[in-house]
């Protein structure tokens, strides 16, 4: 029978060996207890998260210089369309389109203003021409009057002295009037010329602006200045310029060419785990796009202030992880799975998290020894998703309850010296005004544990 179905017995043996659950009977009562066994060995505490690749260094695809001209009076631009981040482009390939609406408004107002100042310029020329023509007519009349007075003097040679004197006075008046008219014409000519020149300057400025606006339209289509992978430009707060984004004409860039040798992954850690994460910790990175690829990194930055995720009440902290090595296959925006090694012990006694119970002041476990159960105070240390290190109160191989037994509340505590030891450590740490690790305190004030 065994030879005929060996796999059945092998499977049953494996189940028995692997299972950490046992069934016990206590105090003459048939109580089913789920238990586990304390283990000893290397222990690693890890924090898991997902992130997105970014590049620390990049070459910029700038906002076209023509859009930064102050004469345009454009306060903002909207990205109407942009290619997907991580797209490889050749020189001259399409990158993005800037919405025309803000430029259309400027062109309409500039066209209306150009028509107005052009009309004013033409009217000014006509007015000046009429004014100067009238001035010239008056000079001609004054010239004729002057010549007439001159003739009168010539003809009054034999007239009475009083008539000769009057003729001479009229002649002088006509001469002075003619000179005044000529001088007035020169001044009027300058005045009218300046008036027309000012109108022309205004017209030239408006026309230059109108021509500038017309020249902007080809620049609203952004093309690649060179070949490369396109990445979104991100502000310091993390927001990226993409389709529908509004930017300033003086923005540093519209998009980027990320440098593949300076990649980081940007991730967010919840407020429960962030206290475990420290700068310099090692990180193992996986990539959704390349399931078989594994790289390593290091925590390089941890945000001091948390933030609320959209559509969630969870508070998270931004963490940046430097990616080691240069992998040409990796592209910005790829999703990463991050395993942050927050702590590691070469050897430690650890138990299932479910086997450790807590009240307001202490942690404890329920030890199983044959038919006897004791409520043992323990000192815990680092933990991961499934296990927690026990520094005092549990030894390798101890059997512990995963669920509180029926009489658990009535059992007395054992290991009160462990509780006192923990309180002494807390007191020392408080007095030193600095956190002190349990191992360091144990060196100062060692105590035996049960």
C-alpha cells in the first residue's frame, strides 16, 4: 500500500511538519487551541511599497523663447496635448501642442488695435497736410501784401511827408508779418511732423506686436530638439506638466530628456511604517515591466511632512530611493515594487505577531507546557508583517497560543522582573533625553530573562 501511493504519505508528512498549529487538551476540558512555536535565526524587518521611476538629472525641452516675450502679455499657457511619458522620439518628432485660445485672444485684440492706430496715423497725415497747406497760403498772401506795400512806398516819393511816413510804416508791418508767418510755418511744420512721427511709432509698435503674435503660431507645436526618451517635467512638489496642465511662459521646461544613469524611484510610505524607514537603508527593487529583473537601491530622502492621498484619508510620507547601476531598459514612470530593509538581526528569537497580546502597559504571550498554560510578560523588539522579535520572556521552541485561551484573563502574570526591566530602560532613556536602544541599555544594566 505504501509503495503504491507513496505521494499520499509524503504529503501528509509535509503537512504535519510545516503546520504550526497543534491541538491540545487542558484541565479535563476539550478546548481546541491554535498554537505556534518560537523560532530562532536571522530576522529581517521590511517595509513594502510601490513607486514610480524618475530621473534626478535631465536635459530640458524648454518653452519656446518667442512665448516668453513680454510684449505678448500672456500670463499662462495650457498644454492641449502631449505624448505619453517614456516615448522615444527622433529629432523633429512631435512632443506637445500648446492651446491656441490665449494666443487667439491676443491676435484679435492686436488686430483691432492695429486697425485703430493705422487709421489714426492716416488721419494725422491728412490733418497735418491741411494745416501746413493753410499756413503756406497765408505766407503767400503775406508775401503779396508785403510787395504791395513796397510798391506804395515807391509811388509816394512826391507825396506829403506824412503819407510817405505812413507808407513806410505799412511796409514795415507787412515785412514783419511775412517773417513771422515764415517762422510760424517752420515751427508748425516741426510740430505736425512730430505728431505724425509719434503716430507712426505707435503704429510700428502695434504692428510689430501683431507680427510677433502671428509668428507665435508655428511655435505652439513643440517638437523634439534631438532624439531621446521624453519625460514629464516635474515641479518640486511632484506635480508633472502633462495634457491639460497650465504653465507660465517662463516655466523652466515643458518636458525633459531624463538621464538613464541617475534614476530614482519615488514612493509613499504610510504613517505607521514611516518611523522604521531611515536614510541609507538598503532597498530591493522589482519592476512590473520586467518581472525577472531585480536591482538594488538606497533610501536617499524622507519627507518631513506627510500628505493625504487623493480619495483617501490615509496620511503618507514621500520617500525617494536612489537606484544603483545603469539599466538602459528602464524608463521614467515605470512602476517599481520596493522592499526596504528597515532592520536586520543575525540571530534572534521571533514569534508570530498573532501570539503576542497587549494591554495598556505591557505585552505578553500564553505559553503552553504540556497541559499547563502560563501568561508570560515579554519584551518585544523589531517586527515585520508576520513576526516580531522577542528579547525577553520566550526561548526557541516555546509553544505559544495564537488565540487567547478561555481562562486567559484569569491567569496570573509571570515574568514581572521583565516588566520592571522595561520600565527601567524607559526611565534611563527619558533621563538621557535621547532614544537608547534596548541592546545598549542591556549592556549598561543587564538582567536575566525567563
